[in-house]
């Protein structure tokens, strides 16, 4: 069965038990009810070829808006949950033929700060006014540097954004008000930074599987080895991270495993997922982990979802379901929004799923019935 039948995504927006995401395996914005296992197709993105994959990396919910962070797409998408309409904002300096613009974004109030991967500027998106403000972080300090500048290592503290350089043992501290920048050299060789987050202290994830704790007040650093490896992968040993309480959850990019590090007790445990087969579509084994309540949800590279739960200090795991077109289509039969269904039909046909899915649109009912060919 084609992998494109599986629905895989990166960083979703989560509110209570509702999850919104942009699929990276085909064109579409989705809503998922976690409690009831209902998957809903909201709309296709109309700015690119419908068969485009990896169009958006991260989805952020602010008030009644979903902000979709452009990865391959050259526009920012803002979807209105009330009107069910999508507005697109042009990236002012997007080069033709370039991609991988942004993977990470930070939120403060009604502003979203897009962190540059292969884009020269931090971009502030004001969701109410739809205004874009660009901060030219790399103009003076890194004139000779080549992208990617930052893959996804960034955090915001007050008026400062901290950026982790992908291929250097260095942080950049950028002051948004003064628009100046300061370098922070890391005392350990971590082969570049893949992630940064703040939890009492700053924590820096290295590409080689090491973790640095940075006590900012006293300028003290401490190193932890979370994965013994001689390899330095393009995306780093760890791909995504989630913090719940004192537990830091890190998804491996090279093996189907999640590492759990207790930041208070400095203890480590590993949780192996059941899926051992690596797909040819995605370069990492576990592209997505995120928090829902007190649980961690993980999606592997073929769309199987797992739930991790800390029970008395021991993290347990169970397989929940696989997100596939079949799951979606069973819900679409009950959906009466005709424009939504027609858009879904166009999206399905554009990505070649008509090889094994036959769609019949009943205009009088405004519903779509699907059967899988034998």
C-alpha cells in the first residue's frame, strides 16, 4: 500500500483534546478530536501545486486563527476557524526555487516569530493586523555563513530570542528592541545545536546526542550524554522534544525510540516503539511528539500514533492507531460541508490516490462516499 495513504505531520497546534496540523504527506489542513478519534479535513492549501508535500512545518493556534509556518511553501497561511477561510501572506524575501524556510516558531501574545532555517530573517507575524516585521539577524554577524542558519533551535526570554546555530557550538542572543546581537560560545563540542528550550535554566540539545544545561545567571554549563553514538546525523540524533513536569522527552531520528530524561533527578530511560520499519519518504524515525494533557503523543515515519504516559516514574507506551486516508474517509461520509468534500476530492486525485480509491460525490447530500479498490 502506498505510503502516501498515511497521514504524517510535524508540529501540531494543541488545545485541550483538539489537535490541528498540516499534513506533510499531501496537501491538507486537518483537525483531530483526540478523545473520540475523529479526524476532520478542513481545507486544501491553494497556493501551490496540490501534490506538494512538506508545505508547512508547524501549526500554531492563536485565538480563532491557525498560523501555518511555511517550510516548502513561499507564503504564510492563516486559517480562520470561524469563517473557514484561509489568508496567505507573502514572504518578502523568499527566493524562487528555495525551500526549507522555517521549521520552528515562537509565540508571544498575538505574535508568531518564525525562526529562519534557509531564510535570512526572523519574521514576526502579527495575527490580528496581518503585519510582517523582519529582523535581519544575520546581516552583520554572519555575512560569510551559508544556510541553514538555524534549523529549529530557538527560545524567547523577555525581549531576547536565543538561536542555536546548526553547525556550530554557539548561541546567538538577539535583542528584539535594540536589534543587536551577542554570541554565546558553548564550552562543549556538541556538533551544532538542534533544539533549545527554557525550564528554570536553558537546555541545549546537541546534534551528537548530548544535552547542555546553561545556568544563565552564573554563566555555568553542565553536560549530559543522552545517547552514545559516533554518528552525527544531518538532523541530529534527537529530532523533537517535549517537557512535562521534570521529564524531557526526546525523539530519536535514527532509531524508533524516545529517550526520557528527568531534569531534576538526572535519570534516563528509553522507550522503544513497536515499528522497526523506516519509510523511504521521511528522513527521521519519529518526526513528531507533542503533549496532550499529561500524555505525550508520538507519530512515527509511517503514521502510527503512540501514547506515552508516566506512571509512578516509569514511562509506559501503547499503540493507538494509524492515521490513514481510510480513517479520514470514514468521517467524511458524515460531513455535509460540500465545499470541504470537493476540495478533498481534488486533493486526493492530485496525489495519485485515485489508483486505489474511487470517489463518488453525491451533490444532493453534499457527502462523499469512498470505496477502496480490491
